[in-house]
């Protein structure tokens, strides 16, 4: 177990936003909350998955909804802690630790806010290695672990418990309906996991990974070096495209932010365009009518100067962007993993071919 420093928190916000692949909500508001707690002397402990006992109970948390709504309505940090407490009341037992369902975006930091209020450590792991929009798009679902129960808390004080569902997709349908009715933003505690389940099926050490990635960007900018080159080196990534945003189309529907953006090439890409489709996160990159990269490879749209991530809710006309790909967690490259998070899971009738296998 190690204590996270103020510098770790700052780096985590940068790295988690990159790993968010456009979604997961901006980490900025969570960072402001954590800065306030750290200024007051609070410190958060990060526990390695291997330090968990097999019978430890671990809370898995997130803020669920459409990223655009996250910008318009702030979530009190106590809501995420309340989602955990409500689950404890439902189960009749306390949690040993808390972890994020996804390291990507603001959700990569929500577990830290819960930990502050609950006074328990954060597990250095998640269930996505990035951000995904739906409940069944997790390593726990690939492992066929139980999808229930779930607690859902909204900013008005509504509280709901989903006691049982027959499948992960039904959990997505039911919890998404609650989320939509609650205004497309809720704090949730997902199905609780044991220490043994976390050690077998979670994606390990992703909080540390996000911190290291953020540090690489911060250090590159401090030295006036190329932050995007630092990201590619840190994560063995691939450069895909550089250009200017010339079109953005988005809409919030059924609790998701959906749409597409078109980027016109600059420099070596002059005269060409790419289109990126998104559902909260960047899903498929198209060039000349062909899919050139798709989920589960991580598609990251970055500011060409700072190397900081650009979200699907914040991308706008005129931005100079660089698009890169990062490798997916191995669990999602299996046939069962692709069933959950491959392009067909998002309605695209295309085969997945990783850019890291070409």
C-alpha cells in the first residue's frame, strides 16, 4: 500500500483523461475536489490487488450518464460515497476497499473521492483499462461474474437498488433506464467483488499506469519536449493522424452522448480527412470509407500542442488535434472479449483488426 501524493493526483487527472478515449467524463471537477481535500491534509492510500485477501469485499464505483451532462451538472463527491454506503446497507457488510469500474476520464478518480469519505483504500485496478459506455463492457462481464446488485443515487436524493437481473445486458438496460429518468447523471456502486475476483478478472495497476502516463505528459511539457511523443513511448502507441477539426455532430440520447467528428489533415496528412464515430467514447476511425482503427484498441484524440486529451463533449471546430491508438487490455482481445467490446457490440458490421497486429 502506498500513499498518493498531490503530484500523483495531478498526474492521474492527465493520464486518466487520455485513457478515457474521449469518455468517462472530464476529470477536472474531481481534481478540484481532490485538491481541496489534499489542501486540508487528507491523503489517499492505493492498495495493490495482490494485497487483497480473497474474501475482502471491494466496492466498484462510477458516475454513470452522458458526458455532456457531467459538464452541466456537478456531482457532489458525497454522492459516490453514498452509493457505496447504500450497497453496504443492502449487503449487511462493510467494504475493505473501493475501485473504479473504469480508469478512463473522471471515473478514474471517483473511487478516490469515495475513499476520502469512507476512509478506505483504493485498489490499483479497474475493469476496463480505459472507458466504455455500457455495463456489460467490463472484464468482470467477460469473466461471467454476477452483474448484480447495483445502487444508483441521483443529485436530487433519489436512491434505487437493482437487486437482480438475468444478464449483464439486462443490468445495462435497467440501470440505463434509471439513469435516463434521473437526468442522465447518477452515482453508482456496481456489483460488489471479492478480493479473489479482483485478482483474477480486474485489469491490474491501471491507476499507477494513468499516473505514470500523466507524469510523462507533464514532464514533456515542462522540458518543452513533444508530449505526444512521450505518450507514444510510454504506452507503445501508434500515431494515426494530425489535423484540424472541421465538423462536429453530437446529441444526447438514451443516456449516451452520440455523434461523430471530422478532422481535416495538416502537415503530412494534408489533403485527407478522417471521421471518428463516438458513443461517449471514440469507437471507430474511418478513412476513405474504410475503418482503420476500432474498439477495443484505444482511440485517443489529443491537443497537438499540450498532449492533453480532448473529450467527445469538448471537441469543437478549429481545434488542432492528433489522433493516436494505444493497445487494449488483453482480456478484451479474446473472442469473448470482442463479443463484449468489439465493433459489432456497438452496431458496426466490421471485423476487428488491431493496428498493433499490422
